[in-house]
């Protein structure tokens, strides 16, 4: 089954609520109308209500039944609860006056709706930069227990084939503990999207065929990942061909259960991960779905500012599926 048909079947009727802090944007509105019509999520549009309604009318969108939250007219009692919760969460790092100013930013306001369980998740980034989405998420929602970092994965789909690449979006440099954490996070994400994870930690070396600090890092990361998740099918360090091609894996790493059969690929740094997924996308004909933020304590997704309505729709399905976990 197509990934998105699969996700739609999982989230349909589950009544997961997603907030969209960029509710005035026509791409967001178009996707929200479709998501509600298809019964996949309950969308909440955040922003200036008059502007949201005017833009919807201009573009022919019927927002009947879609909740709109305007921070400027949010009930005073709820505003106070949100303000108190933000000050408490920041643990003295921001005064009440500073926190009130932060909540004027729709990214912070939307993140607080997630934190207070008013909604199940958030989709943003069509207008705002990645940092505007990720920063409030890290300050307020924070990472899952046992996670020190977040990371960004892409599900790569072509026909019936699904792979997962990480980290392709967040951490510029990965030390061994971070790479190990990304490996375990990625295996969990893969399971959410119907992939039975076999995780390869990638390098330019396979099982000591080359030497150097970069190789040592991946080997150490593999050992640490085994400690974190001993039951996970995971191996490294592996070159991509040894990880992906069965005949090459059999030659280069004959003792490995993962070599030649990997479907989750953890890159040693952001540079190689970003290059790798784009090569697969542009030369290999794979559809790249993401970035999917991993390791957060609640589902928050970052769109590309070049996203279209279909991208918003699909990322919302991914986010709703994460909310089921």
C-alpha cells in the first residue's frame, strides 16, 4: 500500500487534533479543508481571525467547522494558564513579561497548545524558518526521556520500496553518542511507517577496511546503539553498497545480519545525509517525505518554506500518525 494511503487508514477516525500556526496561508488552509473533509485530522488554524477568514474567502475555501484560534482574542483565563505554564516550564529563564512577549509569536503559542494537551501535534514551517519551529519545541516540549537530541529523518519511497535516511536535517556534526541515539530514534520512526527496521550506520569503511577518526566514531556509535537497543537489528560501520546490496554485503561483511539488507541508513554527519537523500530523490527517483522530527516529546513537524498544499497534507498525515504512538 502507498505510504500515505497506509497512514490515512491508521489516522482516519482517530480524531487527532493538529494546530497550524500559519493559519492565514492559503497552502495551510487548503490542506486543512481537505484533511477535515477526509476525516483524517481535526485542524486548528492559528492566527489573525479576520485575516484567516478574508484569505479563505478570497481563495474559495469553506472553513465551516474548522476551529480558528486568534491569540489576541484568546480567553483571558486560558491566556493566564498558558502564561503561567510557560514561565514554569522555562524555570526562571524568562520573566512573566518576557513569556507574554514570546506568546505573541504564533510558533510559541502553538507549541504551548501542544504542551498543554489542547492539541495532539503541530505542523509549521510553510512561512517560518526551521529554527522558529524547532526552538520553541526544544524549549517547551523538549526531548523524550532518554533522548538528548532531536534529529530529522526522511522516508524515501519508490513503488513498494520504503527506506529511511537520517540525520538529514538537524545536527551538523554527530559524535558517537548522538549517532547512536539517531540510529535508535530512526528505527522507531521506521516502525511507525511500516518499515521493519534493519539499521546501518554508514561510513566510507566497512568493518575496518579503512582507518581514521571518522571510522572509529561510527564503530563506537554502533556499540553504543547496541547498548541502547540490544534487540535491534543494527550494524556498522558499513559502506552504503555493503549495507544495501546483498552480494556486496556478503563479501564485505559476511557475519553481518544487516549488511545487504539494510532499510534504515544513519549518516555520519548532516552534510552526507543531506547529499545522500537528495541524490536518491533526484537521480534515484525516490519521493522524499520529511523532514520528520525525531526525539521530541510530542509530534511537531517542520515544513519547507517551498511546500505546496499537497506537502502540507502529507506532512499532516505523518504528524497525526506520530500522535498515535
